[in-house]
């Protein structure tokens, strides 16, 4: 199963609507081919905040 994993800090948490937020990390060095960043919607009720370090894992499920 192909898998990608990296660690990054949450830059900010955006309020999308009454059910979800978006965790975002958009590295200012987007021109750097080695820089990885993310935007992911998650359900409200999480405890994440800007500055938290997170591990992002993307795994193909057959």
C-alpha cells in the first residue's frame, strides 16, 4: 500500500461552518520542491490549535 507521511505545524485553524473546521499549513516556501503542506477539513470538537505539531499520513486503501 503506497503511503506518504510527514510532520508539520498547524499554521491556522479556519472555521468552515457549524460542523467542521479546516487545519491548514501552507509553507511560505512553496517554491521549495521539498516543502510539504496540507489543508484538511475535520469535524468540530477537535482540540487542535495553531502551532500544534501534527503528523500527516496518507495511505492508499484497496
